[in-house]
């Protein structure tokens, strides 16, 4: 299937949370447009934002830490031009040290929440954020306190809906008891399935939508890395990630053969099969909404990615893909305390 098939067909929609916004069933991760993945073509990235909207993508995801505020500024003109058509998501809680991106500073305290929302509103040029996420969990601060501070922002009209990222099932339940959580954003893909142990079930029980980030395994599942270490530019943050380094990269590339075979059977790309798998998880679990946010900065990719929402994998194909995650070499992060799986 070429990426232009069904070109004029908008993707289906889904609701985030019990009374959250209705969005396209696939969102767009904007991080790579100005951060983390090496050099970027700003004009093409802007055109990609517009093309995504034409295809029915309405959830646009950024964070204050992407480019130290630059990513929010980058998408601000697009947000301003389409404010009523899109659902704008951003995040707080995570600081990075520019001199050492592997070093992370996580803050969840109330004064910091209030400082971050003002900064994000200013950079994005809006008066209200549609979906505001706690990006990472600071275990020193009770989650009830953080969500309480976020709930104040809803009362003040600065935020419409609340989200959490990389929390455990227990943390999600505790947070939801303080204020309804519309969306849980965590890594979920054919390579990363740890959230299925507890978190996905909790989200389904509570009516919280799951928003998988890195549904393409940070690009690995597109099959585009023959030798990841050689192919990544020096400033690409994937160089710090265990799955992309040393012998792990070669081992993981070898796991893609069944994805390629299924792609050939569908006349699709490996990336489309990986995305179809994530999209299909909603249909395999009662009461679960799944809205992945693959990131891209190219129009051709957003066309390819949205077309994946129309691919249906057979039970046999799903069974073939089932063992992959268990064979992946390397953790998601160097420091897994940064993720829900590291705390469960």
C-alpha cells in the first residue's frame, strides 16, 4: 500500500478519558522537530504539522524540556493558526542538563508546577493547555500533592485535562482518586511491553486513555537501522540508549524479520505494521482507548503513519509478533527508575 492510498480519508477519532477531548486515533509527537534526533528541516517540519491536521491528526504533543522550551515555541504559530481544531498537550517535571543529556532532574512540587505552566503558556502563546502531563515521577513528592496542584490549574482555567507519564498502576489509581486523569503516556511498542503487566489494566479499569510514545521503538521498528551506531549522528540522543548501542543494536535489528514478512503480505512498511499492532491493542482489551503519538518531521511519514490506522492484523499475525518484546536486548533507558517498570 503506498502512503498515498486513502489520502483523503481522515483517520477515526477516540475520546481521551471518560470526559476528555475527542481526538484523531493517532496523534503526533513533535519532539523531534527541534530536539534530540539530530539536524532538522524547519520548513518541512512545519508542513508536516499542517499535513497531519489534514489527515485528521488533532492531538499534538510537546513538552517544556524538548529543546529547553524551543519545541513549544516552534509549534506555537501552528497552534495559534488552528487553536480550535487541535488538542494541545505539553508536560512539566523533567529538567535536563544541556552538558549531559543523560543527567535528569525531576521535580513534582507545587511551586514548580505553577512556574512551569506559566512558562509553557507564554511559549505556546495560549491561555489554556488542553492536556497537561506530569512528565516523570519524583518519588519524594506524594503524587496526590502533585495532582492536587495540577487540579488547581484546571480550576483556574489554565488547563483543561490532566495526564501522567510513566507512572505505575498504583500511582495512576492514587492520582485518579484526586482528580480525573484523561491520559496516561508511556512507552508501548512491539519492543516495549512492560506496561501490559499492570498499568494497562489499571488504565482500562479507570477509563484512562493510553497514549503510547515511541510506538516505533524510536525508529527501530521502521527497519531503517542496519547499523544503528554508525548511522546515528553525534547529537542524536539514541546513542545513549542501551538498545541502540554495542551488540544490542545488531541483535534487535535481527528481530524485525517477522515484521517485514507481515508488511510484505499487507503491501505495507514495517513501521506501519508496528503502528497497526499498537493501534489494535485497544480492540484486544475491553474498555481501553489507545492513541499512539509517533513522532515525525516529514509529510511522507505522517501519511504513512496515519495509513497504518486502517491495517487490521490477523490473529495469526499477532501471534507471530508476540515473542519479539521478550527477545529485545537492552533496557529502554540506562536508568530504569525513570520509568514505571523500574518502580513496579
